[in-house]
């Protein structure tokens, strides 16, 4: 990798490197685009793309799972290309451009354009997401106690975008049409790239993020330099991915939906097996100390997979639950409820960050595995709250909004105990030569989590073409599912807490 230039006191703001705040705003707008689109996606598929299908919920769950899995699986490939060839800066720009194209294509009212747009977002996210998060880690020296706090601040930027986007995109979609909401998401992505470019021009990143010195980025392959060939291949892959996604849209003789999952799921499983094999190869070459830390990095990624598998239901099953069984009149639309998670993150991020700092000064800051176990417990309790909501339903099967608000509060606490801390620890536990790749593996947890999301979504699918579906029948399906999720998450949290002493030993001096 290129030499990392650490910030000096003159290059700091509010006790953190100035570069953190440029990355903060770049990620804020990128997440604005991503979450603005996600807030609309499930409802758009149910009400437009698969409107005529009796099994529209099932079809939506299948496509949503494939899209989400590929979005995050692509980060592993993008992270490795960055490590070996492009460097973080080039990767972030390429990814941002591809994602912008995807969001704007999504604004075209056409089913073919819909799947093509999703594919551009998938490829673009693979280059953008792992690299901007890794970039934050390069701003701090090894062992810098500010790093957890810095990642939490960065995480708050993510959630400001995630809070505002569903509100604005959801409002635009409801008032003017779906595609206006999708178009606004594209504008957000371009704004994020402008902030990143501004940081580069002002030199706040030093030499961080340049192509590695041994990258041979200008080496020609088939007469084309890698600097140009990689973007060409990235663009060319989009139609292929669009075809794979659209394979799910299979109609039977009477308008039923047949799950054609062989192509996407088999490819995804092969990617997972390949990643595991490559991790094994890396561990074989690593020193004993590196091997222990890499093992822990993989382990906390598994814990995160469990958490995200339940958390990411917010964009699918929980959105449908809000649309069909939550009393939202005069409060917000179902798509806008996607903002609640991020709203709580914004409110809680600084207090929890300050809590970790205060506990660290007194030597009482819990080690990472304990935070992960507690995070899973909070997630389980949050779903149990939704499971209990059915007892307060009115005559139309609608439950009070307060249940959804409390559920997202508890889920957000669990998220802050796990995700920003995990981001920080991946950079600490990974050898510098593969840090972007390991960040990609970290985001692969979300890829596998979407397989969980798809499975749950199919189990809780409501088979009907009635746009006004709701009532006690759907309420029973959803609350029963939420209760099972609660039990699984709480059980996983207890197991992690019991295993924490052993995990601490493997982590060595990494807190």
C-alpha cells in the first residue's frame, strides 16, 4: 500500500483529523442516495413491479434478498481491486459514478431499466463502500484511542443521510411519483462525490488512498491500461447482473411466481466459498499472532451477520408491516418509517461515543465481544416489542405507532454497540496489506444477512393482490414471526457473552 501520512495537530478539527469530516459528508450523501432508494424499493416492487402477482410479497422478498446480497458481496471484489491496483481514491470515484448512474436509471419508468439500475448500484457500491470506511481508519495511528470515537462520528454521518433521505424521497414519491423519489437519491450521490473531491483538492487526506506503489495501475492488459480496463469491465458487468436479478421475475401460467433462485443463489454461494478459501490461504501465510487476530475478525463478522439478518428487515418486512398494520395517519408514510432507525442513531451516537470514552478512562470499557453480545440482546428485545404490539391493535388490526418507535430505539442501541465498533476493530485486527479486503469481508456479513432477510420475507409473505390488505390475519403472521426472531437473537447474544473471555484472549492487545 502507499505510505500513510498521519495528520498533525494543524490538520485536526474538534480533536479529530480534518479528513474525517470530509469523509463524514461524502458518506452522508452517499447514504442519502442509498437509503432514499431503499425506503421506496420494497413498496415499489409490491405495488408496481409485481403488482399483478398473487405472490407479490414472495417475489419481492426474493429480488430484495438477491439485490442486497450482491450489493454487499461486491465489496469484497471492490476492496481487493483497491488493495492491489486502483487505490482507495480511484475506487471511491468509480463506485460513486456507477451508483449515480444506477439511481438516475431507476428514475426511468420501465421494468428493464429497474433491474439495470439495481445492477449499477450493486457494482458501484462494491467499489465505494469498503474503501471510504477503510479511509477513516488510515487517518489514525495504530492504538489511537480516538479511533472508536472517530468511527462513531463517521457512523453518525451515515445515519444523518439515512434519516433525511426516506423522509424526502418518500414525500416526493407519494406526492409526485415513485421516480421523483429515486431521482432525488441520484442527486444525493453526486453531492457526496463533490464533498470527497473537495477534500482531495484541499489536501486534508495527505497521501492516503493513492494506488499502492506496486500496483502497476498503468500496466496494459490486451492493449488497455488497468486504469481504464477496470472501469470498462465494471460498466460491462451491469447488464449481466441485471439479467441475473430479473431471472426472479418468472410468471407461471396463471400469474403465479416461480422462484428461479438457481442462478443468483448458486453464484453467491460460490463467491462465499471462494472468499472462505482465500481467507484460509491468507491465514496459512500469516504469522501466529496475525492468524489469531484474523480469526477474531472473521468471528465478529459472523456475529454481525446474525444482527444484520434481523436489522435489514427494516427495509422489507417491517416496512410492509408498517404499511399494513401500524396506525400512521398524520404521522408519516410507511416508506418514511425507514428514517426512524437513523433518527435514533443520530440522537444516541454522541452519548454512546462519550460513554465509551469515559469508560475507557476509568478502565471499564467493555471489550468488543461483550459489546457484540449486548447488541444482539438489544436486537432481540426490540423484536419482542413488535411481537407484543398485537395485543394493542384496534378494530382494523392497526397497532399504535409507539411500538414501532420503541422497537427502532432498542434496535439502534444494539446497532451502536456493534457496527461502528466492529468497523474500527476490523482495521485493528487486519494486517495492513489486506485491510481493504478484510473491510470487504466485513461488509460480506451484510450480503449473507440478506439471505436471512429473503428467507424470513418469504416465510412472512402475504399472498394477495389486494392493495389495501391488512387486518388481524396479517397482524398474526407478522407478530408471530417477530416473536421467533426475538428468541433467536436473544439466544445468540447469550452465547456470544459466554464465549467472550476466550475471544478476548485471541484478540491480544486489541481492545
